[in-house]
C-alpha cells in the first residue's frame, strides 16, 4: 500500500512539474497579445536590416584593408572578455 501511494505521489509530482515547465512565461511578456509580440519581432528584424545595410555600405565604400577593418570593428565589435562564443556554450 505504501509503495503504491509513494508511486502515485511521485507520478503526480513528475506530471505537475512537466506541465509547469511548459507554462513558464517571461515576466516581461505576460499580458502581451500575439499581435504585440509579432510587432516587436518585426521591429527587431527591421532594425537588424537597417544595421546590415549600413554595414554593407561601409564595406562597399572601403578602399583599403584598414577601412575594411574599421567597418568590422564598428559593426562587429569583439565580445567582452570572459564571454564564450555560442559554439562553446
């Protein structure tokens, strides 16, 4: 009897945690509608496009290796010390 009760309690505990893991919501995103989230994502994409176009214009106008290097440093700065690249995480 005790084993059956313990097994049932363990099962309920595991199932509850599995459902709770699926419902974790970022506190900043609570209450946002689908359309609001979609608009924020599209705005972010538009900002990236503008930045990429600026980087492209910089590279196209470069006339030396030093100017190319300056473009790279401006648009793709080195990560802070101690941060690992994504491939190592």
